[in-house]
């Protein structure tokens, strides 16, 4: 029934006919091909995640080395020279 109560929805009937009708024949080896493709995608995804993790570790190490060498929290000494006395 449609939302207005006027009878069955024509689109719903069309979908039911399509699902009840003859199904197309799938090519042989389709399941094996899907398994190979899925395995390849899974390996690529794992490799990408592993590479991203290593990149994150390298960035963190580089940042820690920079912080240790530069010490950006320390203030620079004043560039004011003391006055000359007795000149």
C-alpha cells in the first residue's frame, strides 16, 4: 500500500516483478575473481595503513629531535650590551 492508502505503489510492484523474475546467469569464476580482488584490496589497505603509521612515527621522532635541539620554549638572551664605564 502507498502512504495515501490508494493501492499498491507501482514502483514497488515493478521491483517485486524484477526480483521474482528469472535471474541472470553469472559468469563462471566470478566468485574466485571477487575473492582475489578483495584480497588484493585488503593487502593494499593494510600496506597503506602500515606506511601511514611509520610516517607518523618518523614525524614524531623528527619533532622530538627538533624540540630537543632547538628548545623553542627557552627565551633568547637579550642583545643589549652593558654600558661602558670609565671611558
